[in-house]
C-alpha cells in the first residue's frame, strides 16, 4: 500500500483547486488525485457556453496544478477505511492517507424511460458527442429548461439547429425566475428558433430507425435526430454513507469543511455547508463554489484552520442575454423586480422569511459585492426598501 499525505477523490474543478490550496501551505507533501473520468481536470461552464461560440477547446483545461500531484484517471474509489486511513479502488489497489477530501460531485438525474442513447449533458465526452452530432443532424430535442437545458438549447439554435425544449414547469428558468420573466424568455427563445413546450412530462422516448420519438403525458409526439437531457444532478454520497458520515442533501461538513470524521473533508457540488450570510445550510452546484470551496478545503487539510464563509455566485448566457446571481433564488419566494429596462436590464431581489436570500443581476455587471451586502442586511427587510439599491 502506497501512502500519501493527501488524497483527493474526484478529478473536477474542486479537486484541482484543492491541490492549489494545499500547495499554498505545503509545497512538498505528497498528493494523490483519483478521478473516475478519463480526462484531467477541466472547466465545465464552457461545455454549455463558450465552446459553442467558437472558444478554443484547449482553453478548458485546468492543468496548472495537477503537475504538483500524482493523478490517476479512470479509477473509481470503491471503499474507505477511516480507522486504517486507507482507500481501495476498482482495481483492488489500496492507498493510505493522512487527510482525505471527498470531491465526488454528483451523478445525472435520469428520465424514467428505457432509451439508452439520450445524452445526459455534463462531461467533455458529452460535449464531443453532441458537437459531432450537430455537424450532421438538424433536429434536436432538449429535456429540461434549467441552467443546462436552456444553455444547450440556445447553443444549438445559435449553431443553426432546430430545437424543441420540454419541461415539467412553465418555461425557461421557471423554478427561479418570476413568471413574467419566464414568459418573456419563452417568447424570446421562440424568436431564436427554439420551440418551447412547457408543463409536460416526458412519458416515453423510443428510437424509430434514425429518429427518436418523444411522447409526453399530454399526448404530444415529436421526432428528433438526437435527444439531450439537462435535468440536474444528485450528490454522489455513497462513499460517505458507507462509512456512516453524516449525509443530508449531500455530505455534511462543518465551517472548516470537515465531515464527521475530522481527517476527512468534503467540498464542491457534493458538500452541504453552513453559510453565515444566509444563516442556513446550503449545497451549491456551480463552478465558483467548486473553485473557492476546493481551495479552502485544500488549505485546511494543510493546517490553515480557516472558516469557509464565502457565498458563491453563478452566471448564465442565453443567446445575447446574460446574468450573474448570488444566494438562494426560488420562484416561490417574494420577488422584487427593479427593472431599468424591463426584462432587458435590472435587478431581482428574493425575499424569504423577511430577509434577502438572493439577488439576480440581469445584464448588470460587477455588482456582486453590493449584492452580497444586501443579502447580509438584518431582517426584517421591506421590498420597498430595495428599489434603486443596485443600478447598472
């Protein structure tokens, strides 16, 4: 059994950032990063954004830090022994550790259908497959109108494809946007050659020759040359559950990103952490959190003992529209809409339990710090107090 000072399970942005965090404090301690993916760490956002707008594929790689660590690809960790402080992989090889990071991310939610050729969009291989299909196919069906589904629909349409997008909700971004904005986006997408079919469940997907037929619960039937699904992920917590770590909507960590085993840490999409600005536990599936949390986990594994108090942001690009957001957004919250130009430029404030829980900056840029300050306002907050607090 080979021993390492640090072992990182998960080869995504979080794991790569953890190496950077370790090296800020420990230049020489041995590091092993184990990834189930065949590719070294890379940035995920360009897979549904920049690469479809002509950005070079070579720009996605995060290869600045892995040179400072041993990296094993196409390896899956099968078990952890917290008492012996060791792990075993799918080839039966054991590795010892002093500090362990679980950066296992999540697995794609799957549709309750039998068809196997659906692209559940998340990885480099998914991008390559869809990009190749887009070179010869014309009609694409997309399931899901959240972040991935809406971005991929826009990306395919911008590349001249006929796109139809389905969702159980009312339209583009329905779970976080106010209804008026969602309705406006539905119309906007239709003008961009994206057919929007809201408020339906996909009942079956069948392959008929070279086409895939989607059937919905409302009786709609349409045929496509390829199907993409972007319906979210489920945190990958099996390793944690197997050794009885606390798991609740992800792997529960304390303010130092330690699990209920003090030498085992967790970060990124899989980690459930307390955010003092919001005053509650959250789990965040966005790249900013992966980078910041991964780096802090690495520093703390190397002895920094620093709290993770950061409230991450996320962003999205939809054709020529774009926004940044910070905090928690839910279309069921009270939403204060402060438009400079309705549905084109403005700020959305989300009120929950008499405090601001989240802010969306719609085509308003470089205002994230101001948004965080407003989220930190003491309750109770009145909606009328928010107008004009942030301007473009």
